[in-house]
C-alpha cells in the first residue's frame, strides 16, 4: 500500500478549487481538459459570487489565516474581473 496521502478536503482546498475555476473563466489559465485559454465572464462572475457567499456565510467561523486567505482570493479575482471586462 502506498504512503501517499490523498488531497485533504479542507476550507483552503475548496476556496482554491472555486478560485481556479474563476481564473480559468477569466482567461488567466488554460482549461486542463482542452488546454485552451477561454474567457467566460458570466462563469467568472458566478465563481467569484460563490466565493463571496462562502466568505459571508462562514464569517466568524474561520481561523484568521482562512479569513485572510479567502479575502485575498476574492479581492484579487474581483480586480482581475474588472480588468477583464
């Protein structure tokens, strides 16, 4: 049996997953399925809104590091969204 542990399902992993989807939709990263960079601002907005909702719903339930992490991701993606429009 392998000693490699599976990816841990935690708050940061969830935020990174949604953030990566937003980045791909903003055309900042290629889609791993097609290896093409595509822009879909509606999808980007949806993913950013998901992160904002997650941030708001988990307020006062996160560690200081988790709070700082999601704030940083949301702020960065919002600025990139405005630039992409």
